[in-house]
């Protein structure tokens, strides 16, 4: 792919210069000539509902329906904003992909586009129905690109280790403990929408034939999803990559007290004499942190090869100066299985081979 990125400046300029051309612009829209009329009708209908004294519940239901109509219109237009060449289409799709995966720069671009589309419909002054959002574009963004109320959980990411969703319930894991979140998804269908967004932009599937999926977010966090028929309710678990790095000295310190000084000396002996080591423990017990602390003690010039089903250790990111080769295997494909990766690794003069995860059936 070319290094050129989707340009918001180009987009905004061409939207302003071509908005009067029906269906003839670089970025085809639903019907450019009818966009403002549709907005006028929506505003009029909303005003009718607000003025109608037949009951607040009826008006609220009507406004919800109108809001969903706005969401569908803008989603359709976002899909239509492709560009005139294959390269531009690819760049735009990449922007969508990166936005749904959490890249802040690309999320900002998509939010700016949605702001523009909302302004063209003269809807900016209408408050969104979604609780917790201060502007309509933000609410629409959350429906189309975002993770709904999970966005509100993510705004308090300090100390957040994991988000667990079961049906409508949300749990936040902080300090190793799961506690109920003050937020709740509006419906199970909303969880399924989030699941489909995540798998769609990660080239995976979640359907009646395959009722689970795993994807990796841009920061290395892992997302595990299950659907009806595999679990009683759909689930979504996001395990965040912790940016903290530990060395053996810190693990011995009173602050952490993970091990005593004798164990530190023993581990250093294992490392410098090239013993084989197996790290075993329950989930969230610190296995990955211990492995990275051990690798940090190794000489930077020693070639280390990792074999993983998903890139999770990300040693090259954490130790950019080390001589590291990282394999991502697919056990369902014999040509790219763990066994094949191990054979190739032995021919690449490794000093260490790290099997990141072994499951014994």
C-alpha cells in the first residue's frame, strides 16, 4: 500500500466544492440534492413530537426512531465515501479499519466527517438521545464506529485491566478484581452489533456456524467473543495490554514482592546457563510479565525466536534493540503450523526459542 494516507483536508475541500452535484462527486452520497430536505423533514418531525402532548414516552420512542434513521443515513454515506481510484478506496477503508480498532488519529478523522455530514443536515443543535454524550455527532459516532457505552468505560482507562461483557452486564477488572460497571448495554442486540463490527474489520466471522471469534486491537489487547449457542448469552472480553515492564530486581522489591532474592539468583543462573524453563500459572497471575523480565536479562545480541498463535508478547516492540524473530502460527494450516515454525526456527541460529503458549489437551 502507498504511504499516502486518507486526507481529511482533501475530503472537506471536495465536499464543499462538489456538494451541489447530485451523484457526480468524487465521493458519491445517498442523494446530495435531498440531504438538506431530509434534514428539514427530520427536524420538523422532531419538533412535532416534542410539541405533541400525547405523552412523553410516545415522543421519546419517536425520537429514538428518528435517531436511528439519522444513524442509517450517515452510515450509508460513510460506506459510499470511497474515492475515485482503487488506491483512494483502499486508503479510505484503511481509515475505517483503524478507526474501529481504536487508532485515535483515524477516529478523529471519522468523527470530523460525521460532524460535517450532521451539519449538512442542520441537525447539530438537536441533542442526542444517547445518555452520556454531549453532541449528536458523538452519539452517532458511537453507534457507527464506536463501542456504545463501552466508550464511556474506556474514558476511565487508568488502571483498567479488562472489560467483561455478559449479555447486557458489564464488569470492569481493576487491580485483579472484577467489579460491576455503573454502565449497562441497552440490549443484547447492541452487544451483537459491537461483535460484528469487531470481526468485520479484522477479517474474521461470528455466525451460527462459527460461534466464537478472537481479534487483536491496535495496542495488542486481545478481544474474545462468543455468541448464542456456544454460551447462554453473547459475551465480549477485552484484555488490555499493560505497558508496564518489570525486571527481576523490581519483582524482588518490597513494592511487588513477587519473589525473594534467592529466587532471583536462581533465575539468573538458569538464564546464563541456558536452562530450559517452563512458566506455569493461572490467568492474570503474571506469567507474561515474568517471561519479559527473564528476557530482559538476556544479552541483546542473542537471537530469540518466539512462536505464538497470536502476536501477544510483542517483544520487538518492548525490546527494539534485541535480535528477535516473531512467528504467528496457524495450527489449522500445516504449512504454517507450530511444528513448521519450530523447524524453520532451528535453521535460523536461535539462542533461545520461546513458545509463548502451550495447551495440553
